[in-house]
């Protein structure tokens, strides 16, 4: 019987009739007309070619074939119950894998501290976090959410601005005491500078503006190049040279005195948005939606607080 699977609802109704003891009681439980319940059982009997229930005006009795079917399909109610519970759980509690991509410094400084409270709030959500300073293709890499710096080029993505990024020069006290003092950005050409470069762009032009409004765009000849922001910060802390980075991302190094501002009256005049990105509302699962809302709120709050401290 190739289409036996189509009879599963009929078997379930037959079971309820058998357990309830009457067609009317089963109909009341299933919220169906009595005639529909009787018809489904009759269709099941016709498909199986067996009489399952002996009917009378006062009572019903299972035939031997009906008793065997009832016993052999004993696990069906549990399957239905499990399916209902799974549906209810899916509708009420976010669950599943959420893949997040972030740059190394931003991820370590702001995203990692949020993972533990996020997991505490949504214990059935598993986070897969990718920290990389390469630009990740969300579709090709199966990434659900990304934190990126810069204006959104792909209009198919949904973005929520959570902060702003700017740049300034920093070095270790060890480096600055062993090299000529800096009074103007033009003097950077005679210093050891550490620059960032990945497959998409090379940050070898540093733009700075003085408090008076004077601007300088300096073409940097680096002494060291890396495609990882964390590496550049570590090299600067070791006295290897000057880096161009956002103060928000190196708060621990600034607080400990491992790094200090160079040319403190000069800062990058531009502000680049820090965005939380996804491919679109319609592609997001309940778990991704929950993480989107949580990260959007928490990142914005923490980045704004850090910016307020800096200013």
C-alpha cells in the first residue's frame, strides 16, 4: 500500500475513538464533527480492507483486527505529542546555531564579553564566532550576522548602526623615548610605522586634522605590515613603532599605559559607522533575530559609553 502514510491521521483518529469509547467523545476531544470522525474511521477500514470497530447504537467494540492495529500503533500518540512540543518550543524559545563575523580588535574588545550573558539569556542558541580582519562574504561563508566598519555598499543587507570609528596615532612610551619627538604629522615619514593591509585595502595613507582645522594626509612607508589588527597592537606595545587605530579598540592598552597618544592634538577628521549587518529580515531564524536584537542593543550601549569616556 504505497500511500499508507496518508492514512496516519486516520489511524490517530481511530486510536482516539478506541480510547475514548465512542465516536462522539473522540469528536469532542478532537474538535471535529462526529460525522467526520466516523467517516475517517470508515475510510481507514476501506483502505485496509478490514473491519476495525463493531458499531451499535449504544456501544462500540474493537474487532480482532482493530485490537491488533491499536496495539501496533501504540507509539503514534507520543509522536504527535513530541511534534507538538517541538513546535511549541520552536515558537517560544530561540534555538539553533548563529554564526557571527567580526574584525579581531572589535570582536575581542566588545563582542567576546557579550557571549556569556547572551548564552545565559538564550541557552539553546549556539554561537559560532569568526574573528578575522578580512572582509567576509556573508552568503559564501554562511554567516548570519557581521559587525563591520564603513558605509554599506550592498543594499540587500540590513544594517543597524551601533557606533562610530575614527583613527589616531599611538605608540608605546618605550618607542617614543627612544625616537625623535613628533610635533607634526609630516614627521611620521622619519618614524617606524605599522600599517594594516588585507586583500581589500591597504591603510598606508593616514589622514589627520589639528584642533585649529589644519589637515594633513601622510603617505606612510611602513616598517611592518600585517593583516591582523591584534598583531599590530601587540607590535606597538612591544615598542616596534606607531599604529593608526581607534582609541575605542585599545582601551585596555591605554589604561595600562602600554600605549599612549602620538600627536594628541591631531585626529582623523572622518567618522565611519560601525554596523551590525544581516542579509535580511526574511532570512533570519528566531535565534538570529534574538541575537540581532541583543547585540544591537548591547554593542550600541557599550560603544557609546566608551566614546563618551574618550571625549
